[in-house]
């Protein structure tokens, strides 16, 4: 618990960064009607996928925020050697990432939906799919960030590494929202969340040991 | 008897034994691939539906099969290197990755070339094409990570973790892409048809598939042996073997 409080304190120390990722999401969504068409019917078709992709990009952008500063000042090394189980540390980092980068975006989703002419029914299911699917994104993004810690051009590398793994939550999440809540996709997404929750922190922990040893 | 197995993990014994395997692999490859190509391109009967343009199948299908299995082999090597900490397994994974990536690219390119006469378009977002594209991205990720993390042992381990995570995720990815496609499948054509082929058509295909696998192992062994030479350049047995070249 104290680990989580520390994470949040560090991440929220400069609220500008949280607002920045939020702004990024809003601006990108605003670009699409300008670039494609203001026609609400077309926008409505694209809206779910667009918001999901923007969420994905925001998740990637914010991915190494919590890790990089820890790596640079040596706290990551302390955590690897420390008392708390390393998988728990990694899980806390994923939670911190989700709370600061993705949850604000989910809260703002109604606004984005209005910009893209989304029906309120779809909006509801979109938010549900985001609530279930974005933790998976967080878990994968923290894993990827740990892998690219301290490497040159880590940012571009992050997308290259993570893209295949982000496809299942993206596809399942958008399908769930677009079929307006058909439970099949919901179950799959929830199952994916459970499996990711159980396995990814351990994978991240082993990568953390590798990263610290670098 | 177990000792024989364990010796395969040592670069020195592996080098010696794989050297003896090389001529057989080369022979198999050089026998089967030209046979398959000449037979498939020239002598197999023309398809009643597609005419002669189906012949690219003899390159495309072996490449596609190999693309998937080479990823599995590479990830298996990565798993061995993580669990048993064998540097040889790490070298095997490192050398297999570029070959697999190129084979996947060839599968995609030949598939696109086949698609134009068959479906009228170079690319279509169907389940198999999309899965193969994602496979290419998986290879790209492993290669990029390996390149960025360096040739050190930690770089190898990071890439191995990525490859194994990719392998475990592969069924999930394929499943989600399949469902995504079945939802959006255009009704105008069926991409996944597998017509029953007369033996004159699939015999050269079989020759090509076996030949391409032989080629893969041949090239993989060649690259792996080179990697061993580079890594063990300071050890005694390499010096003795190649002393006249130093």
C-alpha cells in the first residue's frame, strides 16, 4: 500500500504531465473530424475504434514515466534487492500507470464521445470496455517499458515491441463496445485481464532484474 | 547416455557434430528445392480456376508454414536459454530471428503478389494475412530489442523474455484476430479456400515444404556456427581448429 502511495505521489508531483496526456487524447480525437469529415454518421462508425486507439497511444506515451526516474536514481535497483516481492512492485507500477494515464482518459471519454457523435448506449459500453481493457494495456506497457529501460530510442522501440500484444485487448475491447455489450467479448476481455494480471507482473519482474543488471 | 544430450549444449561438441550434419542438410536442400521449383513452375498442371498464377503457391505456402514454425523454434531456443542459461541457446535464438523475419516477409510479399491476380487486390485484411503481419511485427520487436540491448548476456535474456511472451500470446493474438475477421468478413469471396489438389499439384508442394525446412536448418546452422566461432574465438579448441587462419 505504501508503495502505491509513493508511486502516486511521484507521478502526481507534476500534474502537468497528467494533464498533458489528457490533452493529447483530446487533441488527437479532435483532429480526426477535421481531417476526415464532420459527417456524424461516419464519425459514429469510427468513434469507438478511434477512442480506443487514442487510449492505446496515450498508454504508450506515459509508459516509462514511472520507471525512468526510478531507474536513473537507483531506486529500481533497491526495489529489486528489497523486501517487497518484485512482482508486487511491478503490479503497483502498472496500477500507478493506469491511475494517472488511463483513468483520467476514461473519465473524459464522454466528452470525446460527444465530439465523435457517439450514441449514449455505445458510450456506456465503450466505457465498460475501457474499464476492463485498459488495465491490460497498462500491464503490457509497463512490461514493455521495463524491457526498453535505458536503451537508445526506447520510445520508438516500445511501440515496435508492444504492438502485437496490444492487439487482443484492442480488438476485444472495440468489438465489445461496437456490438453494444454482447457478453461474449466481455467475458473474453475479462478473461484476458485475469490472465494478464496473474502472469505479466512476474514477467515484468524478471525483466526488471535484467534491466537493473544492465 | 544423458551425457550425449548434455554435450549438445556445449559449443565445442555442438560445433563438431553440426559440422557433420551440414553436408546432409545441404544435399537435401539442393536436391528438393530445385526439384520442387522446376516441377511446380513448369510441369504441374494449370489450375482450372486460376490458370498459371497459382504457381506462386509453391513459394508462398512453404514460406508461410516456415514463418510460424521458425518463430516457435526461435522462442523455444529463447526459453531454453532462459531456463537452463545456455549461451548456445541464446546464440541459436539470435541467429534464427533474422531468418524467420525474412521468411515471414517473403510469405507476405508472395502472398500479396498472388493476391493481385486472384482477388484483384494486393492486400486484404483477412485473419491469416493480419496474423502473419503481426507475426512479422513480433519478429521485428525481438530483432529491435536485441539490437538495442546489445550483444551482452542481459540483452539476450531480455530478447528471450520478449520472444517467450510473444509465443504465449500468439494463440491469444490469433484468436482475437480470427474473431475480429469473422465479424467483418466480406461476403464476396472466401479467402480461406483449400481446394483438394491432385497429386501432381501437391507433390511438388511437399517437396518444396521439406526443401524449405531443410534450407532453414542449413542456413540456421551455418549462421549458428559462425556465431559460435565469433563468440568462442578466444578458446583453445577454436584456435587449434583454425590455427592456420589466425
